[in-house]
């Protein structure tokens, strides 16, 4: 689709007919579109007009012409499909920028690819900047797109697994002046180049650092492979300690501000190219708020951020007067984030019953749960630290969002919410159950009764199904990613990506992959036929709403974004295909032709 741009009167007819009209002149008018507004009162339109970053008209081409003045930019969409700008409910922004600008080894498990990826980053980074992270071999056992079968056997005696093992000789020739410390996806194994080993005092003839096994060649020279101590079976979630990380932590300097800004711009560029105009930032580092403000003041911000610091910072937020609704069109606050359990990728999500593949484990509780304290209301009851902080923050009108993956973790939060309501009263709090990944039937029902927001990331379905039934069995998997039942219960289902992913998986910013997963319940390779637990599919109309208006609602922003409606921010996306009419299997391949933020094009496909 080729869009045509014109300035001034679109046609002499428009100029002659409407030059004296009283309608407000627009900065930009887009016409001849197939526009899906996600506005129930006006669901379809041909044209949009905006002025000063806000929508002033949505409707027909003929009526839009009344808003065309001498300085108006006019864009002919040629029938292209348009939706509101997508709003990602869950982005680890710092990690996303670092992965996009830096090193990604998740899909690497051979020497050629390993060397190529590190060489690429070496050429991009400023001199002396450490290359770190990577998470190699994440897809070596389960390829992206695989569908798992329950009961895959593992060797409990193979504590480190039979994975690709790189060494320093692969990269020393071009990284002699730059330290490199990369890790395997499970954090059990790291690889350091000679520059990093020397800084850590790991050389020929020196003893191994305490708690770390150093691989050496026949001459006693370290190969670069460093092993953390582990316990349990190969699927164990427990590392005794990440001693390698501890050893190097004081040696690796924090990224410079210049690098953080470069990573920020890289992330925004990626967002624009996939149609994201807003996102919720889960980064705990407050330096990004300062970077956002600097970029906003320079007019360089191209996506709108809602920043969520950790729950234990709620008091400092309250001291600054921050509560629900705080902020401007670009940077907003008012919510906090907490974590209650682990993840499915390393079998640390918390369940009522043991894992099918590892009967000795039910997963973990995160540190914020401890210590359990005496409840101030009833000294006979014990209260988690998480619950105490949540009650206090909620009383200060700060929105609560809590990560929960396993069924027991989700159940605990539903119980906790009931106690919060009893303590602080019933109001419109929009409690965000983050991930809501595996839930019991009872808790799905309660989600609707208590008006929760299910802050889900639908691509988890496409990725996690490769191992889900192996780890928790077919019956419990019924409650995994139960989007249809959550929607029908009355809960508000909101979509996002969870970018950049975990140490075991890559979660992409691209909303098309989330829409595809929600509508088809398939992997990227199109498996299984008919979809995984297909009764949980959403319609494409529902999925688009979940990625736009519902996420705006989840952040108390439905009056300013989420639909193409007069008065709202002029954030919209032009797509290569009509999502409402194409085969759902093709949704993942839809691309973005243009992204507009505040009525300005921040991305146009070549």
C-alpha cells in the first residue's frame, strides 16, 4: 500500500467548497482508510483529522474535508486498514533496549552464530564497554514453535545439561581490549574472555574462586567456561548461589548515560516499527524517568510511557503526591509492581500441587512475601510483607500490579485482594493480576466478580505450550492462558508482550504475534492444528480491544487513548492487511505501514 501525501487543499473542489467552512482546520487529515476505531459508538470510519496532537474528527471522507486548510497535511491511505495505536501492558524497558542494542544469544547454540553475534555488538559498542548477558541455548532443547509432549524424561544426574559450551578462544582475537562475560540461559554456566578473566584474577596457576568451577585445558589455562554450583535434577529451579555474577558484579561498571539513551532510542524505534504508541515500563531503575523527561523536553519521545516502580517504593511515591492519574500525555505514574512467584520457563512458578516432571517442587515464593508478620487488625493472623505493603499503597490510592504465574500464586492474590477490599473499602481500583497465567476455575470466576484486570501477554501461549503439559500435566494446563473464560467472567483482559522475555524465552514487542496467539492458540510454526485448548480463543475484534482500549482502561487512561475517538490523543497505526478479514493464521505476518503519535508520523515503511 502506498500512501499519498498532499499539503494544502486536497483537491480544488475541497478548497472551493470548504474554505469558508467553520470547521476547525487540522494539522493532518488521513483519508480513504478502512478504520477500525475500537469505539463502540462509532466503530468504522474513512478519515481522521487531528490538531495539536488530538483527534478533532472521525468519520467520512467528505466530512473530513471540512477540516482541511491551507497548511493541513493530507494523507491518502488508499484503503489501508487502521487501528488505534497499540498499547503494551508490560515492557521491561531497560532489558528490551539492552537486548535490541546489545547482545541476544537466546537462539544461539553453535560457534558460528555465537561469534557473529558478539562481533556485531563489539562493532557497535563504545570502546571498553563490557559485553554481558546473552542467555545462549535457550531454544536448544525446545525450539521456538515446538509443541511439547507430556512426560519427557530428563536425566537427574546431568546437573548441567548437554548444551553448547563456548570458550574464550572463539572471541579473544577481536575482543582483546573489551571484557566479555556472557551466560547460558539457566545461569548455571558463564563464559568469560581473557580480558574479563584477568580482571577477575582467574589465570593459569591461580586457584578457582570460592564456589566456582573453572574449566581449564591440559596446561591449566582457563578456557573461559565458569560453572555455578547446582543441586537437584536438570530441571531444578535452584542455584545454590550465582557465584559467577557475584564475583564480577563489582568489576562491571553501570552502562553510561549515553549508552542508555542509545538503547532507549533503539527500543522506541522498534516500537514505532511494530505499531506501539504506548507502553507500561516495568523497569525498576528510576534513571529512565529522567531520560524520558529529557527526551520529552527535546521533542524526541516517540512512544508514551507509564512507569511502575517496585511496590516497596510506594511511600516515596506518596510523598511526591503520586497516585492514580499522575502525569502528562507522555509520562504517567500511579502504579507499583510486585512479584509473588517465579516463571514457567525454569519451573519456579508457584502451584498448589507439585510439578508433574519434578514431584519434589511446587515452585517458589518471591522474597517480598517474607517475613510473615502479625496482622495489625487481628494479632492471631499472620500477614505477608507483600500484603502489608499492598494494603498501605492501596490506601494511598496507588494502583497495585502483581506478577503471578502459578495457580497458588494467583489464588493467594485473589484472597489478598478480598482482604484489601475489606480493609480499605470497595472502589474502582483496577487491581492488575500480572500474567494471570495458570488459574483455577474458582479464581477465574472471582476475577470477574472483583473486577480485576488480567494483565496477560498472549504470546506466552505460543511459546510456553512447548513445555507446559510436560511440567504441569494436561488437566492443570486447562487453566493456562484462559483468555476466553477470563473475558466472559467480566474481568478486563489487557494485552502486552513482556518484552524482552525471560532467560528461557524471547518475547517480542510485535503486537501481531500477540493477536495471532490469542486468536489461533498456535505456535509460530502453526501447531497444533486447530489450536491449543481452542475453547479459550478470542475473536480478532476482542484481541485488538485488549491491545488498545483495555490496556488504556487498565491504567485509568481510557479517556485519553485506546480508541480513535474525538478528543483523544491522535495515536493510530496503518497496517499492511485488514485484520478483520484475513485468515487468522496470517495475522503474525501483518506489518506496519505507518505509525502516528500525536498526529505525527514516527514511522513509515520504506
